[in-house]
C-alpha cells in the first residue's frame, strides 16, 4: 500500500487557477439582494427553519439539540434573508452566521453559564465528508461538491442513481440497463439492475460509498460494487462528493473519491408522495409511492421512510431505431448460420462456384490467387434435411443475420421493490453526562425479471465429424423459435442496521461508539438455457450428443423446427440454473475528537480512533467440472456442477486527524486572513495482505473573505475484491470440445491474419494479489466576490497516479496484442503441445495516470420577476494514460483511443441547471453532455478494423413545480394546501447517441444505432407527473 509522490506538472495548476481568475465579472451584474415574499407560520424552530430554507432556496443548518423546545413567531411579508433571520430569531437566544452567500448556520447565543458554553461548542461540530473534525465545508482542503435534495430533484430525475449519473465526474459505473450492451458494467452478473458510482472513471471499486458517514457494504454476485439503486430519493437530505483520495480517513476503496449520502433526520408530521412516469414511445412505465414521517418527544425523536418502486420491462424491440447488439462486447444474433471459431475460411468462391480448400488446391489456385474470395460465415440453406451437404449448397454471409436487436431481450429489467427505513435518537443520562443513543434500520426487498433473448443453441463440430461438410472445425448458432425465451428472475434482500452512542467529557471533547452490519442476499434463477452449456449430472448432455451421433437430432437442417420433433428439441433445454450470493459486512468503531490547545489562529483540533471490519462473501453457482466425449470424430460438451464458496477477511485499523489554524480572525494580517493546515494518517492491517499506512496533508489559504486557495496531497489504496483474490481457481480444458483460437493484432491494433490456439483456460481468484495503491494531488482556487452577491466560482486541478492496478491481459477481450508472451508472463504460457495456456485470473499489472480540472459555478440572484439559481459543473480530463503491464507502452484513452479499449474517456463532461423560483412556482432546465470520442475495434469477423466515432446526445430535462403551501398564484382547495405538484420532461430533445463506423481497410462508412448506457437513457423522451402532500 505504499505510495511515492512523483513530480506533478505545475503548469496545469497554473492553467486551472488562471482559468478561474480570468472569468469576466461584469460590473453591471452588481445588485443589492432583493426581498423575497415570505409566509411562515408560528411553529417549532426546526420546522420554521426548514420552511425558511425552502422559501428562500438556501441551505440553513440547525444542528441537533439547538432550539428543540423553541417556538418561533409567524413571519409574513417581503424580507431579505438576513432581515428574515433577524426578525425570526429575535429574542429566541439563537443567532446565525453566513458560511457562504447561500449557506447559513444557526447557533445558540453565548451566555455566561456552563450549559450554554457546552451547547455552543456542540453547534460548531458540523462534520463534512473527508474529515472527522467539525469544520465548515469551505475550510476543507479537498475538492468537495454538495448536492442538496432540491438540486437533486432539479435534475428532473426521480431516483438517486439517475440524478447522480448527471454528475460529470461520475462515468462508466454499473448501470440499471440490462443485457450485454455497451456501458452495462459487469452485465453478466448485474442480476438486480443495480447501479454504482465510478468517480473519475477509475472503477466502481475505487469509489467509496457511505450513508451518514458509514460504509453501505458490497453488492453483487462477487461483491464487486456498492449498489445505490435501492436508496429512496425521498429519504435523502443531501449528497456530498469528495473528489480526492481519502484512504487516510476512511480506509480502502477511497481512491477516486468518496460519496456520502446523508439522510433526512428531522421529520415533522407526515408526507405522502407519488411519481408516475411513461416514455413517449411507450413500452415502459414506472411508479414510485413514498411515505415519510416523524415525531419527537422531550428526549428524542423517531422517523420512518417507506418507498414502493415498480417499473416494467423495456424490451429491445421497443427501441429498434436506437439500439443494436454490440458485436465487440457480445455475440451478434445469428439465425441458422455457421462459421469457424478462428475466422479461417469455410470455403472459397471462384468464378461463381464454391470450393473447399482441397478442391481449390486441385485447381492449382491459392487463397491469394486473383478472383479467389474467402468465406468465413454462411447460412444454412432452407428447404433441405441437412443430409449429404456439400460446399456448393452454401452461400456467403456478408453480415450477421438479425444484427439489429429483436424481441426477448431486456434493455431495462422489470423491478418491484419495497424499502423501509426506521431511525431514532434518544438522549440518555448516564454516568453523570448526557449521552445520545442513535439507531437506523434499513430493509429492501426487490424482485427483478429480465429477458436474455430467444433460445439459441451454440454448437461445435470438429472437422472429422461425419455430418460436417467442411474441412475445418465449425461453430453453429441456432435461433429456435419454438423453444421458450431465455430469462432470469432474481430476489434481492438487503438488511442494514447501525447503533451509535455519542457523548462528551471535559466539556469540549466528544466521543463516539458505533457498531453496524449490512447483509445483501441475491437468489437468481436462469431459465431455458441450452443443456449443453448448463448440465448438472452429465445425463442431459450425453443424451443430446447421442441423438446427434445417431442422426436423430438434425442440426444442419435448413429449418431446425421442421426437421426435428418437439421432443428432440425439448432435450436441448436445461433445468433452471441457480446463482446465489450473500455479501455481509460487520463494523465497529470508536473515536474521540476535541481541541488540544489554542494557537493565536484558533484551537488545534485532534480526532483519533480505531476500527474493526469483517467482510464475508458466500457465492454459489455452476462451474465446469469435466468434459464428456463421444468417441472418434465427435465433439464433446462441458459438464457443470453446482458449487458453493465461502470466503471472508478482516481488518483492524487506527486513524488520526489534526487541524491546525495558523492564522485566524484574531491574528490576521494583510493577504492572510486565514491559513489552516490539515493532516491525517491511518494504519490498516488485513489478515491476507499484511499492513501499511496512508496519509494526507492539506492547506487552505484565504487572502481575504472572497478568495480561498487549496492544496491537498493524499495516498490511498484499494484491496482486491473477494472475487479477484479469494474465489478458488478453476481450470478448464478446451480440448477436445474445440481449441479456442484468438486473433493477433499488430502494435497499431490492426489484424495480422495470424491466430493462436489455446488449450487451457484458468479463472477464479488469485491469492497473490496485492492492494492497488495511489497518490493524488489537487490544487485550486475558490472565489465568492463581494461585489456580486450570490456568485461562487472554483477551479480545482487534480492528478492521480494509480499503481499495482489489478488487471488481466488483452486476451480477455478476444484479441492478443503484440509481444503478448513478453508483456504477460503471469497470464500466458504454453502446454507440452505448444498450445497457449491462458490464465484469466487478475494480477497486479497495470498503472494509470489521470489528470484534469474541475470547474464549478454557482450564481443565485433575485430580480423583480423572481429568484434565479444557476449551477454549472465541468470535468475536463487532459490525461487518462494506462499501462497494461510492466514495460508496455503508454496508452492514452482520452478522446481518441487505440485498439481494444472498452471505454474511451471524453475530454469534456459537463452539466448545468438553471432554476427560476417565484411565489411557489419553480421551473428548472437541466442539461448534460459529453464530448465525442473515437475508438478502434475489431470488425465483426475479426478480419478488419473499425474506426468508431461516438457522438453523445444533449440530455435536456425540464421540471416545473408548484408548491401550494408557499404559492399564491392560484386558488386551491383546502385539502390541496401543503401540497406540491410537479411535471417533468426528461430528454426533452429525444436525442440519442450516434456511432459512425468506418472500416479502416476500405473506408466504407456506416451508422450503427448502438446503445451506450453511459451516454443516454434507453427510454427516450420521458414524462413524469409527481404529487406530494404534507399532513
């Protein structure tokens, strides 16, 4: 886990700072804050502050325990935010402080007694993501983005996962989109339609996800990601995204950053909500019903949140104009066709006739002779019984049949989910001190259905097989309409609980003790899979092979339904195949924090603590255990067995953090109003990987109240997932079924025409894996000019150097690059016959060097026609260089990537939201886009090179809402008061990606409407109606 700081290019930092400073701030924008029409009831302080925040569209923090028993007066009329706070808090013993132009904290006024001093100290303890020490978010050295619930809803999305997908720094995470489509991370195992966050594109496993500062645990068949799809948006207060490494604070996984989902704590009364959505093109609909409420008593409070989510299946056939199978990531849908596995010719065409290789040689011709055309794909002729076939019976196939998607494949799976969250806070009087007991319980039950295509029978025949009319091994791909479609059904159950005790001692030191556990269980069944791929006891496969040998099952007939009986075809269908997993994570933590001593600049604060964590993965699925052969000249089939694996690992940690205010308001000098240094360190010990430490060091310098300069350097790490390190290895021999042949490409990624045969494949976990390590640096500027109230700007440059990346080799995507044996000595060897032995297990090979600049703009201003709020977020990536193995060349995947790159990083990703608010009516326009990319990939038959240019869509969303409690534009019935109605149009332009494909060797262009889950929503233009009623 040790990381070394390398030299960072200072010119990029200067570019970032200069870019922000150079933004023109026009003097004609100068305006005094305008008054806002307010109408607040006389009520409890907590509800009054919430209403004031909603009506002024500001972020107002009322810390726990402050103003609990206070009743604040009614307030009606036109006020500025400051004058409203003055009037509302007058005589209450509460005061306020502006943290920024639109962020306020409420405090208790200082009085000369111990209790008030203590409460005043507690008020200051506002812990933000990236630190365990109470401080304002503006004083955090790291790059932090905060999205409150209003900003999340302003995107137009009704789920948390989709709202966070708009974040420019979040790219290529797991998507709810199903099937083998581009952009669906780990689609083969995404059985629940789950979604993850992937900051900087460094990998979902490199982004740490927290709920209220605690890990949410892993999800999935192999525990690879943190799934956020089951977190109701209605339960969220805000989301804080830290875009720097933070392992020194939180431990493993925090390389790309940290996402902290902070849930609502204060509920007054009851709130009922309903969202209904349907796309313009039909084929899908979505329902969300929410119920939230809470109540309080003298010494505590309780809250509950329930959500029912239901969405229908969206089939590929519903979006044929914009969706196609990706040949690069999944096989094309080929009906009644056959070809060789190695793209070697089945036969040759010459002068309008078909010739086998031996027949061509008998004519004195070679494959390179003038007029000779090689045929690698063909279609079985219709109207014959498959007997006595010769090469003359076949015709060339220029492109796969049914390349476009057909019915029976799910773009979006059907989901039915219920989630329940319960929480409480209870003050206790123990050991002569005030202690607070907190608890949270979360339960989610989801059922998922997804279709995976019509019944397809992949079959192989060796060249010596008596029914093989060719002189080479062939593969046959059948679509059999009479057999039921393939699909899977999944039950997912998630249960999390946390208990905490908070207290204080010595008046100004605080302690915390917490324990918790998460459990994510998946039970899935695959239905109607081919028997030859999934056979439990060997009898089914043997029976099918016997039918082939005896000629009773005709696989080479032109119409498989016509030349075989229903009973014979039914023998091809296997029993339901189960896949199960349980991910369990248990944690316990104790921490202390408080002031050590006082400097002229302020109190030096320290936080220390210790943590224990244990992860367990129980995975059960089918694995290949043997091969079954039928004798001379026949193919064989793999035999599967149901195998369960349980693995676990534990971790012990100790951590510390310090905040040193060198210059503060009491010792400020010209050009140094504030100067603060922060540092953190963490020691982690794993039972598999040994121990090491990480650290961070940051500084915040404010020349005056309008400008802040920040710099932060951190080391971080990611431990291997249980799948990568702990799952037992599995060895599969490809003989005598067939020999896997893999095309070889040159240094530029162009096919060489050469192929390598592989006899053995090894998969599973690698116990020798080491943690991935990273070193990150960020530096930038934040500006809040006094002469333009409500405006804030920032530009933060960042760089991450990622070492010991866990990766495989080029063969895992179907090709072998140049010098592959030298580049991957741990993955490639040869058996005694010279065939390749491919070890697909992950190894610590790769490295990454990523850098760019994050720009943020926020401008809130009042006019005579209402209040406006503009938010803009731009992620510019100037470097995303990867090295696939030691000694390999550096590959850049920004904007224009070389051969074999799954994902190309856009140079620019940006989002913007403009909101208008007036007398309860609000209108938001949200826009997001990414710059175009280009990649080079193998063509369908691996004989040519495709140059693929992807044009990303402009996603434009519109949200119109009317709050009947705040508004007076319309007269409404009494029962509608305290209600809000919203209308949303997502993808207003109905834009979708375009992929222009050009064949390098011929220059022929083509447009393929292939769907990319990272670039667009497959639903198209979507309409939502939402209604919320408060009681």
